[in-house]
């Protein structure tokens, strides 16, 4: 009797495993990896920050950019998903040992490890996404973004969209994470700017930070906090910060008439459940930035220092009809001015 | 006779690991990757080279200690889920002492910094212990709550109060050379220390009255009470010692591996400690192979993905299978081991 | 016991008075905070029921986290595949039940150490769901049902009668469990099995069957909690989605002294502190670092317990294997 149950359970478990388990192959083939290190071969490796390449956020966008650029150059690309921050250096070493031409490291936590690797491997080009590069190494380029500008632009949009005058920002993550803080503060200043321009009394943007063990990984907290805001009449909410923020977006989508704004990438595609409310996202063009640096490495124009990637508000998609043409034009104007720096965001760098 | 005893203790776990890896191979195959290539990569990177061994042992060090911290609790009838918090506190305190205190020679500075880690880790354990002993609050509640409190606290401390000057990230300055743990033949020396400590704890439980007292409290509180053993004292000691060992683990991470305190760099170690203590059947020596196994697999997961394209989650799945095969009775029965259905924990204590 | 009672009522009275005061000051915010407390607290309360159901019959369940994660996953992807929130919820409950049966199988039939059995469920659920997850799916979610007439009542309407269906089912379920556990023959037998399995057996109760039944039902309740998280509250699923709620629920189960009403109260208290914590940051009344504000729920839980204190005692036969005596 027991044996039969055991067999049954085992068979069921295996069936469940087999179902939906699809190849998670990390490689995209145009040339073979064995060619890496030979003349004419172009190999791009990417080391993620703790997390997966399908994180709907910066790991994913950076990988998409690197992959596309490598494919365009007829090269080979592959990634490693980091489990433990202490492995940053050894994960970089794995690519270096196979003589990859370019190694992309994702996330500001990897800045030290990348700078050290750039010294250790002078023949390899390093691209540090979200890393401010303070070194003089010619083979290391930091890809940085002005998150405050991106936040300011969508904040400006929010200032025009709000009917109740109450806007809010939910940060998945504490204020000690620089990109999070800059997005949030930029957003609040953008709202205030729009308020002043309209000569309308808008409440100061309410912000909430989340620290602790699950700062980025608690969608239920993000959703509940969003509901709390919604029930107090806040009608445009910026949800920034990993899975916590994504949870907030998904919850806002269920409230009629409320708008939500995503972060990092155009979340219309990555968080489809948010589409009913997602009017825009505070974008850093991670994919484009990574791709152009990889292309530079290929054509030889790569230089060290820092490369400032572009920021923008993501397209309105289906919600374009909800944003008056006049406002769309204003946002476009302000975007140009903020990017050029003629409108300062007022956020401490 | 001795041989028979040896096989009884060791055969089941070894076969269990083999069975788990066999099932794991099937999973890798279903995933569309080559299991042989994956395992070859795993073993050559974890155990096949000097640097691989160094990495495995380095990863195993905090795991031995966190496993030990959970084990001491289990022996005394306590379920210490707060090892993560205790470890992080120790990591912070040791790093602080490692950069803030100047002008000491290494043979004073390094032990002092480690003592900071131990003391603060023990302090966090003691909070839970005292709340249990004097106010009757269950350690499962307090340790879970303390984990959350501490993670927010160290984030604030490293991000605002003791932040590296000119730095935008939440992290302390780098520790001084005089507080850095040296390597022995490029192997992390903390590991040998952890092994010694595991033997020490084993010896205490095996040979001393203090160990016996803790264990008696763990088995049966009222019996301990009738035997004149102070239950309160035992709870305080078990939580403080466990917290101290976890704090030491954190301290070794800060002073030997990371070189500073950074809040995100110590994730998951405390929770792996629970798995390791259970794998080791709450035996202080049993945590060593478990920690090496988990340390090796976690350390080589990246190369397994690099070489064979296997998603790193496979490590967790194999781990669950190992734990299952070690504990499930069919294997032990088949191997005629005596440990069928052995009970290690006692629920939430009493 | 007397001391505890008076403290409990004092605290309740205090909370009611404070709520009343704030309601008179700002009705919108007060209603919002209290209803948020319920939203925060409900999944925790339901998850705590999983623990209570198991432990009252003598089975320790540390695998609640895994049950929540797995059932939320199955629920979301079933709803996505069938385009039906109802099937999603049903699938989540079935998945939860399956995890309960697995726990029962390991800990009752195979007499494995119960904490190990639960830990296996946790690791397995984490690894498996993370392995199988594919992004880019959406699923229909349960929609809010305003109870006619009742939802119009000021304050109570928003707090209690403007939620999704799983909130209502969950709340009713908790009351039902309480009554079943303490006022029915099944409950009496279950508790007897959890305290003195030997005597229960002698009295003709099948320890084996009852434990199997209760642990499986507990799994179903966990499935409902998982469905609430992925299909009602958030409307999506992501890796590590439950973020430790299963462990917090363990703490709340003990806080509530293995009593459904107690655990509900504990979860609501915890939810309330979370909602108040948020409100403090929303309104920026106090200028203290967010990290300290975020600690409040955890600190307050410890403080309240330290004041109320009193010894808690888990069911006596918990964690023990039961061997039928051979006559």
C-alpha cells in the first residue's frame, strides 16, 4: 500500500516537474563559444546583480541590450546569474578565463569588483551598468543615468494628470539605495514644478520607503501600501523598486480612474498586469546604453570613464487618449529641457 | 564492529546524496542541458582545484557556524530562527571595530574585532533568550521579529551613521589591514577555526555537565527542573552561545571575505544554517559535511550555469532532495541503517 | 490568567478609543488605516490557521511559507491559462491541499522529523516555482464586492464590507474553524489527538486518519491564503513572492496561543501596526528615519508580548510520532 502511494507521488511529482520545464539555455548562438579568444571572434559576457535575467528590471534590460548588440556584431553572448554578492569577482573571472572580449556587469554593488577586474584584465572591455566609474582605466566604462531627471519628467506628467492634487511615490527599498532615492525625489520635484506652472495647489508628494529583509521583494507590501494610498484619494502613484514596486503597480491597475507610473524600463511590456493604469514609466534606457557601449567595444571607439545613458518617460501606449494633447506637448518640452539641464531637478546627486 | 557502526552512520547520507544527484540529473536533462557536463563543472569548480577548494571552504565557513548556532538551540529545545539577524549584527560589529579602532597590532586588533562580532551576536541572541526566560515569550516570535528589526537597523547604520565618507552606497569604510584575517596557504583560515569550534561544541555536549544540562532541558523541561537544573539559565546560555557563534560567523565574513560591512552581502546564510543543522541531525560535527556540500554547490552554481547553461535554482532543488533522502525512511531501511524515523527536533519546545 | 484577560481588554478598549478619536479628527484616513490593517493582516491570519490546524493535532508545520508560495504560483498560472479567477482559486486550494498531504505523508506515514518535513516543503517550493516561472503572463483577478447596504455604513462599511471574495470567505472560515475546534466533536477529538494521542486512541479515535485529515484541510486553507495573495491582493506572481509571510504567521500563531481567534487578533494587531507605520511615512508627521519607522511593527509586537506575557504552551503531543501500542 505504502509502496504504491510512494510510486504514485513520485510519478506525479515528476510529471509536474516535466510540465512547463522548458530549456533555460543561457546562450544565443551566432558563433560558437569555442571561438572566443580567436581572432575575429566577438564574445560578450554578462554578470547579473543578485537576481535573474528575467527580473523585469535592470538585469533584464541590460541583458537584452548586450544580447542584441552581440548578435548584431555577429558575436556570441552569455550570462551568469549571481546568487551571492561575494561571487561578483569570481563570476567575472569565469568569462575572463574564456577570453571574452566584453564583460558587462550589472548594478552599482558590482562597481568595486568591476574596477578591480579592469586592472586585472587589461585586454577585456568592461561595461558597468549603473556604476559610477571613478577609475582612469581605459577598458572600463561606467554606464550611468540621471534617475532624478527621469523621475522629474514623470513627476511633471503626474502633476498634470492628478485630479485630486494628491500624488504619491512608493519606494521598494530604503533611501540608502541611490537610484531609488533619486527617482523618488526627482518625481516629487517634478510634481511640484508642474503645480507651480499650473498655479494649482498640489499637495507635496507623499513618499514611503521600505527597508528591511524584503525591501525589493515584497509585492504584497507594495500592493497593500498602494491600496492604502488609493483609499485616501491619491490618484497618481509612482511605484519604484523591484518586485515590491511591481506589486504596487498591479494593485493600482484594479482601481478605476487611478494612474500608475513604472520605473527603470517601459513596464508596459514587463508588467502587463499594470496596463490598465500604467500611463508611463520613468525609463533609463538600459538596453540602448548597454548596446551602444558593446557596439563601441566592437568598432574600437570604446573609451573609459563614464557614459551617460539617456532617460525618458516611456510611451503612453493605450492610455495616450487619457493624456490631453497639450499635456503631451508640455511633457515633451520639459523632457528636452530637463535632459539638457536647463530645468534643474533639485535632487542631491 | 567498528566498521559496521561506521557504515551505519555514513552510508545513508552518502547514498542519499547520490540518489539526490541522480534525480537532479534527470531534472537537468529535462531542462534541456547536459547533466554530465553540469556535474563535471560543479565538481571541478568546487573540489577540483586549490582555488576551488578555497572557495568552497570559504563559503562553508559561515555555514558551519550558522548551522552550529541552530544546532545548539535544537539541542536545548529551542528553535533559533534568528541566526540571520545574529550573524548580520556580528558582521556589522566586527567590521566597525575593524575600521574604527586604530593603532593596534594585528594580534590584538583582529581578535578584538572578532570579539566585537561575537559579543554583539550573543547580545541579540540574549535578547531573545531573556524574553523567553523571564517573560515567557516564545523564541520563534522574537527571533523572527528581531531579524526584521536588525536588517533595518544595520541598513540605517551603514547607510547614514557609519557610512564610508564620500560614498553613496550603504557601506562602512574598509577595515584596516590589522583586522584582516590572513589566509593559510591561500585557504580561508576561518574555516579551520570553525571546524575546531564544531569539535569544541561536540565535546561540550558529549563530555561536560554544562552540555548535559542543556540537553536535559531540551529533552524534558520538568525532568530538568526536578533534577535541579535551572531552565532559565539553560535558555539564556543556549541563546547567547548560539548568537555568539552566529556573530562570529558574520565577523569572519566581514574581516576575512568582504573587508567591510555592506548590508546586502550576508543574505541567506542564517536560513541555510537551519537546513544544515537538520542535515547534520543536530549533531555539532554533522554540520561540517552539510556546510561543505551546500557551500560547494552554491559556490559552483555560477560555473555550472556558465559551462552547461543550468539555471542556478537546481542547487535548491538538489538540496531539498538530499534532505528528503537523508530523512525519508525507505533509504535507511534499504541500507539497514538504524536511524529510521529518528527524531531531531521537538516541535516548538515546551 | 486574570492578569492576561484584563490586559487584553484594556488594550482592545484603548485601541477602540484611539480609533474613535482619530475617526472624529479625520474619517477618511482612519477608515483607510483600519481597512489596510485588515488587508495586511488577513493573509497572515489565514496562514496562521494553517499552523493552528496542524499543531492542534500534533503536527508541527514550518512549511507554511512553501505552501503559500506554491499555491499562489499554481493559482496564478491556472487563472492565466483558463482565463478564470475561479479556476485559479480552486487550483490554488488544490495545490495547497497537495502540499498538506505531502507534509502528512512525510511526517505521519514516514514518521520523518516534522521540522525537516516542513523545511523540505519550503525549499522544494522555492526551487520549483523559481525554476518553472515564466514572465509576461496576466491573469484575471477576483474583483471587489461591496456588500449591499452594509458597505454604506460609515467606517465599518469600508473596513469590513468593501473587499474581494476571499477576504469574506477567509474571515468566515476563521470563525468557523474557531467554532469547529472548540465546540464540535471533531474539534474535541482533534485537540485530544494533539494533547494525548494515546488516550484518544484508546477512546476509539483514529489518530492516523484525523491527523491526515486535519493536515490536508490546513493545506487547503494555506492554498486559499496563497490565492488571496496572487489573485486578489496583488494580481501577479513573482519569485520569492511570499517574502517570509509563512514565518511571520508562525510567530502570530504562537502570539495568538494556538487559538484561531487569538491568531486573528494577533494578525490584525500586526497589520494595524504596519498600516500605522505607512501612515506615519505618508503624512510625514514625525521626522524619524524610515528604517526606524519600518521597524515599528516588529518592535511593538515584542513590546506587547513582553507586557502581556504569561506562559504559552503548545499542544503536548506536537512534534512527536505516534506509535500505536501493541497489545
